[in-house]
């Protein structure tokens, strides 16, 4: 079986056995010059794998040998026209999708719930973003997905747009009606791009939502590291469509990614692909079983509420990823941030907290014993006398643009207190966390809704990425003199 092979891993292992004397980068010379504290941390063999483009190991941005073989195996597994290894994370994939789809001053329709990398890609392409407002789930206080009807309205108002980019599933594992949106884009002569960062595992078990790869998307990017057994920063860019010029995509990536790609990263992707091909179904069966076990045990505890497949409404929530474990803690009288601190003190690290929930990822490495430990900690936490009144405010609609993102970014900036920024033009990306989505992008005219939302999240314990903190207040960067 071809999928049993891991050609890049095999080639790297074979090269290491040759015990070549290194007169090349990286500077640690296969560990010979590595600091002792790093050797104690990583071990000696780690440095053996940290190679560069030496003989027989191919080159990511001109792949013709073992890297191309590894990518082709990934493409076969995922059922695409081509799949490309990414070493700069899904951000690089998002940027490449946008740069290949829109040119200067052309429009691209995007969800208001897009990751900050989407704004970055639009800035690089010098394109015009058209925002579509996503829906909001009041029960758990989370942004869900954009609806096809909202996308259709944006298409009718912007028939000259060149592409539609949607981000789904969201962080909490909630997938929207992605096929309907893809079909709308194609019916109107537009590219369909999908940021499926949280869906690299979808093809490997029928209990998962269906990947956009199989729903007609032209380009799909996934963060392999988020759910697959690989390393942080490793991702895939999938090209399901025959209409996409693969060579052009590769040339774009050669410009925006590192010219010194990590062989540790690429080898990890190769091996993770092999694991999924050979054992993915059974691995994810076990992980799903652990996740369901966790939901059952936690739901039985007083004061806790978890997201289950019952949240599916066939509209903005069309499918649910069972390995995402969202626990609502309002009944106990805590915000998600407060609850995260308690869990940390008891040896539990989570994926994220928001104003009302904590989110945990169940992976192929999570065991029922881990869940038992978690539940034992939850049982010890004393509820407060009153239910938490902290609520996640609804995400504000996109303000008007005074200039395009790239135009704003080329200007000088000055720093002003957020509360004094009304009417100014945002220079950078401001993304309150939660939800980690840009409330302001370069070129936007700052309005009261955005200021109030950002201040409320900050005052309730959230972070504001892209801001400067001054004690109990925050400031942001605005276009100088505008």
C-alpha cells in the first residue's frame, strides 16, 4: 500500500545514517554545536533531523523529489488535485488563496468572523474587503457562521467581486452551510475559498463534518497542527479544483513563506499523513468515544452545560465537530476567564476561555483517565452564590472604510487611547480576545460600536491583540493626521 510510505521521513532517516560531516547551516551542525541546555531539553536526535536542502532531500519551493512524493501522497489521501505542505502555518495558506484569487482594487467577500490572517492577505493583495455579518448563539455567547442568505445579499450588492472566503468550522467546532455558500459563489462566477483551519481531521471519520474539499471549494487551507499528530505551525493548502493553477500557487508560496523551510516540520507532516492513512479511522473513533464520555460525565455535574450535537439547527450551525468540548460555567457564577485560572491552578491546561465558556480539545492523545482527572477537579470547584451575569456582547458590524487596508498600512501611525479614537482611521488590526476576530482593520473608520465592544471585552478580562496597554486602559494605532 503506497500510503504506508513516508518518503520524506525515509529520506531524512537514510541521510542521517550516512553521518555526513556538516559544513552547512543550521549553525548547530546537527547538534554538535547545540547549547547543552537545548540538548537536555530536546535530546541529541532532534538536531539530526534539523537539516537544510542537502543532497537527496529536495526543496519545498522547487519540489521534484521526496518532498513532492510526500505531498502527492497527501493529495491522494485527501482526494485533491494537489496538496502543498505549509511551514508558515495556515496564515500562509490564507494569504496564498487570496493572492491567487484577487488583484489590486478587486473585491473579495469575507465573513466578519474571519481570522486576522484574512485581513493580512487582503492587505497584501491590495484588495477591497466586503464583510458579511455572522450569526450569534445567545445560549453560549459565541459567534457561529455566516448564512448563505447573507452571502447572497453581499453577492447581489457586489456582483463584481472575484471571490468569497468563509471561515468554517469555527473554533468551537460549529460548521455552517458551506456547500450552499460555495454553490452561490460559483453560480455568480466567483472563487470559493475556505479557511478550514479546524478541519484537517474531517476526512478521517464519518462522524466528523464533511470537509469543504468535497463540497466544491476551489481552495481549502487547514491547520494540520490543530488536530493531527504533527508539530505547531504545520499546515496544508489543498487544491481540489482543476481550475486553479497549481504552479502559480506554488510561486506565490515561494515568496510569502520562509526560503529555509524546516525539515522537522515537513517530516512531521509526512508522518502524520501516514498515521491518518493507516490508522486515522480507529484513532478518531477512540477520540470521539473519549469526547462523548467527557460530555456525559460533565453534563451530569450540577452547574455545568456542554455543547452537544443538539445545537445543530440546519441553518448557521449545520454540523458539529464532536472532539470540541465547550463547557459553559455561568451557572457556577464564574466567567470563562476566572474558571480557566482555577483549572490552571489544578493542573489543567485548556485551549481557550471566553466570557461564558471554556473550550477543551479532545485529541487522539486524550484518554478517559485524563477526563476522570478533569472531572475530579470540576467536582472540587465550589459554586458561587449567584449565577454569573457576564455575557459576551454581540460582535459589531464592520464600520465603513475611509481607505483600503493597504493604503492605510502604508501611512504613518500615531497611538491614541481607545476611548478617544472615535472617528479616526484604524492603522492596524485590533482583535479583542475572545473571540480573536478583528473588530478593526486598517482603513476602517472607528465607530462607537467597535469602541464599546472592545472596552467591554477588555474590562471583563479579555485581551486586545493589536492594542497597547497603559495600566487599566488601552490605546490603539490610528492613521496619523487622519
